[in-house]
DNA sequence: CGAAAAAGTGTAAGCGTTTACAATTTTTAC
DNA sequence: GTAAAAATTGTAAACGCTTACACTTTTTCG
C-alpha cells in the first residue's frame, strides 16, 4: 500500500492533539516533554507510519540522517568487507550510507577532501577507512562540524579502530627472519610519503623494527611500492623479478598483493616457498586455499566497531568524549608459503 | 579556506543583479532565460563557489542529488566491482551514492523494498544490482517516481545492462558436455523461486537447455542451492561430497562459488580436473591463477553502463524513452579445471 | 497558602530552494 | 506604428522541519 501523501509532522500533531513543536521535541527525545505527550506522539507517529523528512530536517538545522564512508577504493577485499559491516550498523541505526570511493586517485581525493563543508551539508558524519590525511586536512575535518571516526588510522584526534599495524608487520617479518631469511623485500602500499598517518607507514615501521632486531637494515631497493591489490602485487613482483635478483623472502602488506606476487612468480616458473617465502596480512578467504602464511585481522569487526562509535557520537552530541584508538587482535597463521631457508 | 557561510541562491541573485527565481532557472538550464542572464548567473555562481543545498532543493520539490545502489550484498566480488564503477559515474555526474546492501537477508530486503516512498524522498534514482523482484515490487518501483535502472535483471520495464545469462550458462554447460561429461551438477544461486526475474533463473535455464540438446534432463538432486560466495560454494560442495556421489562435472554460477567448491574438494582429498571438472562464470582475478575455466563477463562495464543510463534518464526527465536491455559479450575461457572425461 | 521556580506547551520565524502566476519587456505581424 | 503574441523576469507562497521565545501549567518551599 502506497500512501498518497507521506504523513508530515503536522499530521502527527493533529492526531496527537499537540503542537508541531511538542511533536518535534518528543520525536527527538528532547527534554521538557511530559511522559503523556511522549506517549501520545509516539502512538500517533506509529499509527501514521510517520518518518521525518530528512530534507526538511536538514534544512531546518537538524540532521541529515546519513553518514559518508570514504575509502581509498571500494573494490579491495578489505574495504568491501569493512564497508558492508559499517553499512549494516548505519542502516540499523537508521542512517543512510553514502559511499565515496577515492578510486586511488589524487584528483578525486583532492576534490572530496577539498569540499568538506559541502559534505557536511549532506551527511552528519564520516567514517574514514585508511585515508591518508595531512595535518591541515585533519584540522579541516575537525572544523567541518562532521562527526568523524576511522578505521586503520593511527594518531588521529577522533575514535579509531584498527590493529596494531606495526606489531602485525613486525610479527610477519619476524616469522620470516626466524625462518632464517635475511634477504627480505616488502611490498608496501603506496602513499607512504608526506606527513602520513596511513596504515602502511606503521607496517613499514614494524618491518624495519624486526630487521633491526636482527641487526639488519632496510634496503631501499627492496621496499617495493605496490597497489594494495592483486594486480599491484603482480606488477611489483614482476618488476622485482625482471630488474633485481629475487630476495629469499617477501612480506606483502596485504594478502591480495601476496596473491599477485604468487601469480607473477608462477609466470616466471618460480613458486613459494620453493624459490621465495611469502607472507601477507589479512587472512583473505582465499589465503587458506593458496596456503598463504599471513597475519589474520578481523576486518568486518573493525568496520562495525568504528561505525558503532560514530553512531554513538552522533546520538549523544553534547556528551564529553575522549577520542580513543581501539586495537583489535591479530594472529600469525603459518601456512605453506613460508619455510626455513636452506 | 573555509567560507564562514556557504553562498546561497540569494547571494548569487544579488551578485548577478537578478531575482532568485531567474537564478534558480538559469542554474537548472530551464527555458525562458536569456543568454545574458544565463551568463551573469553562471559567473556569479562560479565566483561564489555556489552549490545548491540539496536539502532545500529536495524540500522544495527539486532533486536530492543522490542515487541509491541496492545490491544483495556488497562484499561479493561482482557487486564490489559494479558498485565502484557505478559510484564513479555517479560522482562524476555530481550525484552522491547511497549504498544499500540487502545483506542476503529477507528481512532487510523486505524493509528496503517496503519503504520505496521513503527512499524516493531521499534519492532521485535507484540502481538495482541483481535484485529479485516480484511483479508487485516492480509496480511499486514504477509508482514511486524514482528513476530506475538495473544490472543483471531481465524482463524489467526499465533500462537494464547485463549479459545473456542463459547463453553464458549454456556455453559453460555445453563446454562440459562437449568434453564428454553427462553427469552434471550445478551450483545455483539461491532465490530462484517465486515469480523471479533473477539472474540465476536464466542461468539455470541455460544449463537445462544445454542438457536438453544432449538429450539429458536436469536431475533435481544435482541442482545445488548455494550462496554466490566462496563459503557458499564450499558448503554446497561439502554437502554434495558427503551425501551423494560426486558428479563428473560441475557448473558453478559464479567463480567464487567455484573457488569454494575447489576448496571443499581439496579438503576431501579430491581435485579438479582429476576427480571432477569445474567451470564458473565471471573470470574473477583469481581464476587465472587457480586455472579455473570460466565464462568471462565485463563487470565494471556493466555497472558503469547502467549508471550512465540512469544519469541520462535523470538529466532528461521529460524525454520520451524506450526501456532497453543491453547485453554485453561474454567469452568462454578454457583453463585447467575442465578436461575430457575418460 | 502564595510566590517563585520549574516544567511543559505553543507561536511564529526561519532554513534555501522551487514554482505558480503576475508583471514586464521584446518580438512578431499586420 | 501598433496590437497581439512570445519571451523574459519578478513576487510570493509553499516544502516540512527546528528553535527562540513567550506563555501556561505544575511543582517547590518558606
């Protein structure tokens, strides 16, 4: 049944015998509404199937009822998982999810981050997924009036959920070192330059720390910049094979890049762990099948957790709040792509 | 630089020396605006960096500036690809993308499809990705006033982009039959019941047609309902192995399900093509690596194409239009999981 | 019990657009 | 050159909500 005309707050006011103003307050659980009025309004609203018009609400200074998720790309496994988990939380809290993919493009990134006040007009909050931010951008975001939360970003002045990237990378690298490998390459995510707060910066740090603990240093030639994707890993590995000698072990910053590396290896008649040991981070559903050693992280949990924190902030606007960085556990999973160096 | 207060249409009117009304019309390229006025308005708007408030616009009867994408799930490879491609088109046309995942849940589905008039209030159009619709739901959608386009849905009264599912399935199945297999199982997507318009219905039909051409009939026990995901394929295959004899070949309706089947096989000490031949549909980036035979389809293209059609409709509201079903090409790719039956 | 304080409710003015419709200017046609 | 038609522009009323402020009712307390 499609109602000819959506019920307006006016209709609810008439049905409940109260003024529009009281209805508005009752509906938003503002103070100064008697229990009786509260009940009457709730009944009337329910009876009419009333839902506030987000446009009108927004225009009058209320909320938009939607939250944006900004991700470097929407296709990577990690982001698709996190986005869906967050979307679920948002939907259950009554928010629409506006998806904004940066498409791994600086131009798109600039456009999106450059119009925060425009964004603030269309959504109540933003969930950032691994978006590298400069200090200025952080300041702009804070000034935009948007509620903010993030996944995978350290040292930001808002709630963040992630894993201990440095530790995860350290664990992966240490695993390789423990197996006797000392000639290590890392497939690092792009965008590690600038005053970055990106995941891959920390992962690189963990890699370096593990090496240092074994009295080794990071060789710049073996820090390969690769897109965090199958294709990125494949290209990086292909290049590595073509232009340098293959190291004895490789730490890929995500499983998909490791998959790509595995492919490139096979294209050149090589394989893991025979010619090179490989470990990733993620525990992608294909990793088990491919025997990829990796550091597992809870992805959907991160998205859902951060989304919940954001919703909470939105629902208690005034509440004092101390931004926190929540780190979820990771676990090294040894499979078949890593083995002792002989 | 963050402007203290966003420029309103009022500001543009003053700067251009015209009335709000004329500005509004000029901005939306409506008729009855002199070239001179058009120019003045454009200049003033540009100078002020003016962008209409979507909330106000919407409230007054204009457009919302956003489009919803509704998908059965957002994590599956196919959907993630299509969503990102569509989002790109929408963003480039100035629309926000509202992502709505049905999470493969009937309850969510019901909620979303049951409040189309609510949705119509928040977005201008909807891009449906493989959403099974009843006749009533199609009627509701048509009545909602939303512009609609879809991917992977046949026989719908709006623009659709897809592949010839029946043909793709026929090609995959015929490949298996041509290899001498006659004992075939199919891993079919769920939700093929009811007055469905879903992809998998057509794929099942293609499967049946190929069998019929070889004077074989579809054995109900070998039509396995499986989620279109790695896990779905894995569960289905596990069950198949446990409760029946393994057929000599399997047609999986998507590559991810085939991956899952491959996993289950391995867990039971079996493998393709040794114990069973397997073919999928998609050409997922991992398929090449796993040697999976498949029928390749252009995924991002479908999303982008449909998104473009939707934008066109939105930009020419009045224009007469004949809904069309655009079918993109597919291609059988024979790899290593299929071979002649001995 | 009465005055002051507190709690609850209503009035009316926006918020920034779109859009009938009226008013004005320009063009057309005789 | 003028009346009628066409094109352009402006006025003002929505759209459905929030909120400052005024008003009324209830509670508190000496």
